[in-house]
């Protein structure tokens, strides 16, 4: 939807669920554009050494803002994927957090800029880029204030699940996993006759880990877990690899 003239005052009360999803995607793209523009100007000023003349307080708030905008982009992407499965209370809290930090940035960057930079510096091309960095950083912060209003409207949909979401046939998935397990057991049986018995624990552990990896990949394919959950689960699986190393060293 079209944003209100005053930051944080856009009314989302009439928005449908699909419109909220669309607005979150737009907010993600808007944040990307602002963040890229800020980083490009910082890079230009860094290359011509003007950035070294900039006050530390200002550089710090810009670096902090860029980290927040990067996190906001990740959160928008992750939350939208989650919402297509089920709306939960933690989505509301996360969106409100984005808005809360944005408000802090809006206030702090304004105080630092107006207390440190004087009008006589105008006329310097590098200073114009520095001013653009300030303006884009603050404009982005103000834009993210509306995230709290999106969260307020989204609160009406907590508990909503997408029953129309495409699901894989459980019989197909079940047959696939059954085949994997049968193949794994058959493989263990065959290999057990070919290798020393002391290596069997390694083979069994490896088979279990492979089945686990296939299961996580299936969940990711079905969009039943987010990217963060996928990475977390895969990390936990690979943490079990030392079991194989220990078994190998022991033999």
C-alpha cells in the first residue's frame, strides 16, 4: 500500500492478509535499496579518504544502522516464509523489534548530525554524499517505523494457518523413506560381511546421519521449515560427525 506522509503513521487496519504479505516484501526490497545506496556512498568517501575525516560518533551510528537494516531484510524474508505456514506471536514481537530499533536510530542519527555538522560545510561534493548518507539512513529508519503498524494488524491473524498450502502426499514421502531405510539396512548387512566387525558402529552411525539429512532436505522442500531452521538442523546433524571420528581413532 501507499505509505503515509508521516513516518510510522500508515494505517494498515484495512489490510487483508495477502496485502500484508505483499507489503512486507515491498519493505524488504525498500530496505535493500536504501542499504545499498548508503553502502555505495560510504565506499566512495572511504576511497577518497573523506570518510576518515568524519566524526567517529556518526560513523558508528551508520555502521549500527546498516547492521540493523541487514537484519531487517533477513527478518522480513524469514517471517514471510513463516506466515505462509502459520501466523505466530513471535512474528509480531520480531516486527515490533525492528520498529523499536529503527526509532532509536531515527533519534540518535538526528542528534549526532545536527549537533556536529554545520552549514558552512555545504558546497563540498564529498559533504553532499555524507549528507545523502545521513538522509538515507534516517529516511530508512522512519520508513521502518510502519513495521509496528503492520505488526498490530498482523496480530489479528495470529493462529491463522494456510490449509491451502500445497502438501506432498505422505504415502509418497513415506515410501521414499522406507526405501532409504531398507537400502541402508541392506547395505549394512552386505558390508558387515566384507569389513571387520569393529567398523560396523561407524557404518551404522553414518547411515543414521544420512537418513536424518534426507529428512531435513524433505522438510525444506515442503517449506515446513525456514532457512534458519534448516541451517540449525543441518548444523546439529554435522555436530554428530565427531562420533564417527572418535570411532575411527579408536580402531
